[in-house]
């Protein structure tokens, strides 16, 4: 059994794990960090997404042994200080989750997306989240949330909108544009 | 006393549920671990139809960490038969449905053995060491040939693959005329056969069950939509005392009907936990979900429509073959029947007949999936209306206008015998046309056709309605359903003025905690944050019918409202006593009882405290401010809407791109617009997925070839467009809130809008149908007029291969 030392959400753990233990199993079953979830067995759903040294990975396709000596951030450690990361706030404010099962992975992937592309357009957001499936939301509000988080994070103002109702939609979002007659 | 400044009803409150979901502080069933807990793994049949000749578990039993290995034979006497609550006809044929196969397997994925071990990994390892010998029986895969006499049988003891035939005939029911006459006299007849492909609900949280038998009540944690139904059914089918079972649905990660079930695994985990006397948990892999959790849809629909040349439809005949799969699960037989009352949709047809034959095949059982019977019906009629429009060379919206129920005609009793209480199809359609730019798009379409552009534009229409708010108990009774359709709620005003609302619905993503808080806060006059909504545990919420069928708000929300009103009436007596006035002198608003014409009064929380101390209560008033109510709706509710879809079809590649999607839904009064919009988005995604991407495909041996999320194409963010949503608001008159239900609307409406658009884009090539999912290959072949010959070729929308036998090829892009 390999012995590994992993830093997870700010805590260091040293453990003996069996060679076949997946990182996601290690997080959930050994460390009790059940915020990260498993949605599939073919690396398609992205529900298990965490950050390994700041990069998003699907923790079901990484062995625990491969995380030896690395820094893992999960949804439970994302905000660091126990508050909420702007992405978490943006998901809440834009109703970007329903059942919430895809949400941890979706948020971790979205944070990674913005660190590569701080000002993505909608198409870049959609493509950047392609590895994460959501069955509930139809993705529209997830795209909105990522756009919103991008604005907040660039403004550095993490709490610029914390009112009880969601940010007002822009005019073109509220009433759709007629799209005809462009040929 | 605080009061809410802005009314809660109609306010886009952000959800109370989110805080723990966005931070990972969740309680999914699989997150739980109890002391001494064993892990259960289930061995599944790799073959679709076979006799089990031997099962050797000796090696598995010796493996590390293995506590028990159990086969169907071991539990044959205890496991009972899984319940089917909906015998649609008196003579319905229903096979025994053991949770674990004993001597025969009837679909690939059926449980044949199980292992309990110290760890999940050890349990799975031991499955590999179990040796099962099968003696193959003929597989029965195609629903049309299965229905023929002489077909090999799924259940030989039944003597046929036909489970039941259910009919509705307007001439017999006295709700309309004779369809045969209408068809004989028709100026125009349109006949089509549509295939509702088999779908997989694909909720994101795999199912999980944890059973703890170590206390007085056996506690069952399950990722279920229906904790109350599960408890009663476990008691009935296992003969365990109902009061000795507690069911908890913790956080549940989506359901869409897929978790409206009493599953084999729930029973098996229960049996194993009882056997071992320790907690046992089963969590499925995604591959298990795909083969063993019930599937949805899967019908062959034959329709004949009679009309006059002016576009007036005079009759509709519908013949369905519905694929049950191998067994009748909880409500399997009733799913197509739910659609049987809806084929006439928003239209005034003179005559209507519906015949559905339910057929067994050796495939995963089907059951509820978002919409459950109604998407199938809506798809068929909305496709037919477009086909009629094409036949008459009339605008598809105009054909609908000529047939729909005018706004002045409500309430309207349809040819299927349902009374629609309200609606305004003109308003929703008008708004949708405007948002969509209908006329401009038609003009662009004409220009592209004229230029013979490679990329053609298609416009699809769907003006739908659905019956929601399941359900008036007496109607369920008349449809032979095994339970009522009421819902229950309790309100408790605590001594400090905080409010607990207990509801019998069981949310799993719908935001009921937020919406119910809004409902009650407004009515009782306490802040939104002072309301706690309790649900999903039979010990906390003792009565309920759970969540499905867009019923929660229109039935469960109404129960909450009724219970609140009772609390207020109770408080009124105490307040009158406190203020030494007559009850009639009191007016209640914003949480305060005021004595009319004075400035004297008392707040509800003071009344709650007075009730709690009970030092001075009026005669006969009990010392609390609690009340409960059960609401049984008088009628269904009928949300409706107009969905318009524009697609671009590349005629060289068959690729379909949704260019714009506009929907205007009328779901009645809206409690929380944010949540309603989210429900519509999610519904649209699933309906569009049926039109373009998803299909559960079996190979010729009956193996599901789309058994992973790599093969079964749940759409990603990149596959879906931005939707334009709007609403009109016509109050339902069937409930005090005026609400109609929204959970299924998007799914029901969108599939025909998309397929109509695809067909419209290529109709000038002679195409009058494209089978779902409209994958590039299918669209391309439809354009090229290639028919059945290549239907077993790989499909983008169908995983590895599309299994089709029998006479179904004709619907693939007929050229004429
Ligand atoms: S669990 Fe699905 S990708 Fe990791
Ligand atoms: S919110 Fe349910 S799967 Fe995304």
C-alpha cells in the first residue's frame, strides 16, 4: 500500500491507501469530504471535479496515489475563509442550481475556466463546461452565473450584489430579440 | 410584529436550499456512513432472457471482508413481488416481479445475486467471483412483433405479451362523435406513425439506499422522490408492519420520474439489513443506473386525423403500442393512459378514440419520466397539426387557431371528457410570435429555399397543454389507480413566533422550501426567514403523496395554504379573548389582529405565546397554534403555452442547429418567477434532448448499448441554445392560488417544436417525418431518401446501433 501525503483544503493528511483507490474515493471515504460527489463511472459527468495544484481535474480519473505531494482544493475548501467564493455566490444569485448534485463540480470547473479565460463570452463558457453534465437547469442560469462571477471577480468586489433578489437582467435578456429576417 | 414589505407571492426569492448545496455541505444518501455498516453490491444479468441453471457463490463467500452472499433462491420466500399500483383494466396481465430473479431473468440488468461486505470495493470484487449459468431463452425486443400472436413470450405463464388494452371512445363516453364516421367523411385525412424512442431519465445522483435495522423502527434512507409511497409499499409487499418502517429522503439529486419507484434495490437492501442486523448501504454505479433504473417513453403511435379543407379537425384516432419492458413497476401501465386524455390537446375535435395496448418485452421496465404520457401525446398531436398544415398548404399557426378553444369558451369540456378551467391560447401565441419574429423568419425561410441554400431554415410550432396537479382522488379512482391524489400539510406556530411548515411533498431540486416559505410568510404575516419547511421523513412528515406530475404546488401548496388559514382562525379566537372583543371585530393583516376602528391589536407571535402558556385561553381552545389540512383537488390544472423553434439544417451533413427558441408559458399565478424560469429551462433541455440527442438502444441480444454517459447523449452546455422565455398569466380557477404547475411544461412542449422545425426545414425535399432523435445521420438520410437499409448503422443520437425489427421503417423520412 503506497503511503501518500496530500494537502486537502488546507489540512495535511498522511495515509496508506491501496493502489487502486481513486482520489474521489479517498476524499469521500477516507477523509469524509463528501462535498465532492460521484455521478458516473466513465469520466463523463464532471460531478467529481476538484482542483489539483489549482487546475481542475476529474477526481474519479486520478488515483489517490497520484495526488501524493499535491495540493487538492474541493468545493468545501474553495472559499478558504468559510464564507463563499464569488462563484458560489453567483450560482446562488442566478439560480444556477436545482438539485445541486452537479453543482460542486460545476463550480470548480467554472472557477478553473475563469482562471484561464477571465472574460469569456457565452460560447466560451458553454464549451468550457462541456465536461460537466447538469440534468436540471438546462445550463442557461449556469452560463449567467459564470458571466456574473467573471464580472465580480474582475471588479474584485466579491459582494457587489447581495440583495434578496437576483441581479436585474439586461434588457436584451428579459425580452428576447426578434431574430428573424437576417439572411 | 414584523411584516413583509414586499409581497412574497410573485417575488424572485433566491433559494434557501442553496447555501449547503453550493458549499458541499450536503446530505446525499451515499454521503452517510453508520457504525458497523456493510456495503451492498448487486450482480446483474448480462443476458436479456434466460433460465438461471446454477449460481455458484462458494468462492465469493470466502473472499476478504465478505459477510454474506445472497441469491434469489435464498430470499424467494421473503422478497415478495414489487408493487404495481395501477391495474389499468380488470383483466390486466401482470407477472410476478421478484426484486431478485429466482429462476428466470427477463431483462439484461436484472438482479441475480448480492454481496454484503466491509467495503464497497470488496463487495464488488466478490461479485466477480460469483458464477451464474444461464440457459438462453428467445429475446423479445421489438414491441410491434411482440404484440403479434406467435411471438416468443416474455412471461410464458401469461400466454401472451399483451398486458392490457385500454380504450376511450368519445362516441361511447358521450363526449363526442364517432371517429370512424369522421374518418370516412373526411375531406382530408392525415395518417402517420410516430416512434417515441426509449429514454433514460438520467438524474445526476445515482440511486442509493441505506437501511438501518438497529433501532425500534427500521430506517430506510433512499434517494427517492416518494418516501411516503415507499414506506407503505415496503410494508404491503414485504408484510412488515408499516409503523415499524421509517423512510427518509435526504438530499435527492434529481428524479424526473426516475425516482418515482419502489425499486428492487430498496427491497434487497432492506432484506439484507434485516438478515445481518446491521446497517447496509447500496449505491449504484452509473452503468447500473442505465440498465436497471426504469426507462421512459417507448411507444409506437399510429394516428389518423380527419379534417375539412378549411382546416377544421373533425376526428382523431390514436392507436398506441406501449413497451412496458419486462415487468410492471409502480405506475408503468398507467403512463400511456395519462396521455390518453391529452391527444386532443387545446383543440375542439368532434370525435376521438384512443386505444393503447401495453406490451411486454425483455428490456428494462419503463415507467414515469418527466411528463409521463403527456409528452408522447403532445408530440403526436403537434406533429399531426403541422402535417395537416402542410397537407392544406396553410400556416401551422393558422391551422391551430382554427381548432383551438377560444378564450371566451372556458370552462370547456373536451372530447376526452376533461374540463379545462381556463386558458388564453391567443395571448400566449401572440406574445411568442412577437418575441420570435415569426413573420420575418418565414420570409427568411422562403428566401433560403428560393436560393437553394445549403443551410435551410425550419420553423417549428408547438401549442401545448397538459394536465397537471395529480390528482383529484375520484378521477384516479375512476382510472383504477391504487391511491388518492391529495396532499397534506401542517403548520406549527412556535412559542417564539417562528413557523414550522410540514409538507407531504418531497422536493429534490424544485425549490419547495423557498416557495412554501413564501406562501406561508405572506399569509400568516411573518418574515420569509422565520418559516422552516420540513419534509422528506415519514417521522417528521407523517402523511404525503410526494412529488411528481407537477403536483406539488397546486396540491401540496394548497394544503399548506389551507393549514395556514386554519391556524389563523384558531389564533383569531385566542386574540379575541385576549383583546376582549368579538371575533367579528378583528381584522387580520400582515401578521396582526386589529380591533376594527381602534388602534388596539395583537400580533400572531403574542397569540402563539399566549397559546403556549395557556394561562388564559377561551373555553375549548387547545394550547397551541397548530393546524393541519389535507387538500384534494377538484380538477386537474391545465398549464399551456406556445413554443416556437427555429433550426438551421445543413443539408449536406444533416446537422441541426437550434437558432432560436422562444416559449411563452402560462402556468397561472407564479409564486417565484426565478424558480419557474429554472423549471422551464430544465424542462426544455430534456425535451430538446429527446428531439435531437437521446435514445436508449438495445442490440439484437437485448443488451443496452447506450449504457454509459458516453453513449447516452445527455446534452452538455455546448449542445443547447440560449432560450427566450416569457409568460402569460391566466389564473387557474380550480384552486385558490390560481396556480397550475410548471415542472413538466418545458419537456412536454419542446420536443414537437424542435422536430416540427427539423421537418419544416427539409419538407421541400419531400420529407414528412424524421425519427427521433433527429441525429445528423437520420436527417441526412431523410433528405437523401435512404430508408431502412442503413438503420442499424451507428447513430450519433443512438450510441452504437439502433435496433429495429418489424415494420417500423416507414416513418423514416418517407419520400413521396
Ligand atoms: S464521477 Fe463522473 S466524471 Fe468523475
Ligand atoms: S442542478 Fe441537478 S444536475 Fe445540475
